[in-house]
C-alpha cells in the first residue's frame, strides 16, 4: 500500500502558475506510475497527467498540454505537477494517485483544491 499526500494547492489568478507536490510513502517499489487527476464541481473526473516509475515516460491530457508538466524526483518519493498559464477552467480538486504493479489497483491522496480566479 502507498500513502500519498498532496500539497501546493491554493488560489491563483488567471495566467498564473502553481506547483503541486505529491509525497509518496509506503511500498514505493510497488508503484508503476504516479499521476494527477482532477474533478471540477459538477464535472466528471479527468486524468490530467501521468509518469511511469521505470522509464519516467510522461504524458498529459490534451486539455493541459503545453501548460502542465509532470515530473518526479530521482528518489521517486515525490511527484510534481507544474501548472502554468492557468485558466478558470483549471479550478478543481486535484488528486494524486499511484497505479500499483501486478494488478494492485490504485491508491489515492486526499486531494488539494486549486482555484483560479479571473
């Protein structure tokens, strides 16, 4: 099992930047990939970004491409989501998740609120 704690959320103006962090602990060896998902009020959850542990291959959704970047430190204990050129539609609760190896499912953090004001 993996424990995930997000931080870095808050209020930011349109066009601003924010960096979210996700600190992982527990069975780190079991993490196949770490990613970020978000859910805005009244909307379905959206997978935003993902980075694989083995080769650091990363991907982001089309809605944030060119603005958001996912990264992970070499110790593989922390994942980051750098968010630039923020828009009002980026307002959401952002969740960090870890996909586990061998069909272990996923573990999720508690979420952090990001509010982009115009």
